[in-house]
């Protein structure tokens, strides 16, 4: 079967039968995303989700790949969310984080429980803690991808303005003031904030963090929220689990 060409970002995203049809959609377009596939089904799936279908299982003596890139040109989009169903109450002893890499079976997706041991200051689990941990997990993955030479840029989407502003606006000032806020109170989650700042600095211009309104119908936010809630309810999902 002849190859087909997929355009995920260009003048007119879609699947094209020939390079002659594809080239005008990407030529001269900044940030264009396109690649060739052996089948129309694979090409369509990549255009719609950014995920490449899984390769066949490797031989027993083959070395497994550490990462499975989902963007042909190394540009990624990731959604994160935290959940704490009993936030603000004495029964808030469990939460969850969700990290969604663009399709439900992606091997880097995260659904992880948050416990009181994750809070360095108190024995409480809070929604803010979960949101910070979700962002931190995605940023750590992005750093590892970049160190492996597989990442050019990453856009992380969060519905938490607290987590967004902490990393992009507040953390540098907090550090200069020895981790004291302008009202004289100490910054909460200091060690986690220090790590977030370090991860941000390692990624540099490759990182951008964006706000997405929660429960607004955004597909990525819905998926990340589902992973976080499932973990908070005690049903962590392994990476690539087909139930999600």
C-alpha cells in the first residue's frame, strides 16, 4: 500500500494521499507538524490524538525503548490535574494526581495516589498539594525526555491558577525573600516549590504552562481529572491501561 501523509498542524490539518497535496499545507508554516504513515487509519489517529499506534511487541532479546514519542517533531502537549474529594476536612487523607499525554493508552500517563506523607508540613492532603504534585510529575517527565534528546517543547495545561502562578510568577520572588510571602507568612510546600523552580529552569524556553478552565469540556482536562479522581478513590491506573 502506498504511504499517506498526515498534517496535524498546518494550513489545513488532515490526511493526504501524496506529498504534492501535503506540501502546500506545511511549507513555510511555523510549527508545522506532519509525517508519513503506512496506512490511513494510523495517519488519522495521529492527526486526532497526537499518538502513534503502538509498535508490535519486541523480541525477548530486544532492548525496550525508554520513551515512546507521540509527536514526530518533539513538541508535546500534556494535561495535568489534582483531586482531593474531602479537601478542607479532617477526613482529607487521600488524594490523586492525573497526567494525560494526549491519548488514553499513552505509556506516560500517570494516575497516582497522594497520601499525608506527601505533605512536608502537615499530615493533611489538600487540593493545592495534589495540583502541585501533578504539575511536578509532568515537568519531571519532560526533563527526562529532553535529556534523552526527544523533546523540543512541551505545553502543560492545568486548571489550577495557584499551581500556574506559583511556578510562572511567584516562586522567584519567594526565593529572593527567603521563602516568605509579602504578608510575612512562610511559603507552603517550600521543598516542592524549590523542585518545581529547578525543573522549570532545566526546561527553560522549552516549557510553557497554560491555564484551562476546569469542567469546561476540554478533552485533555477531562482525561487528566478522571485519572486523578480514580487514584483518589483508590483505583490507580497503570500507564497504558486500556480501561482509560
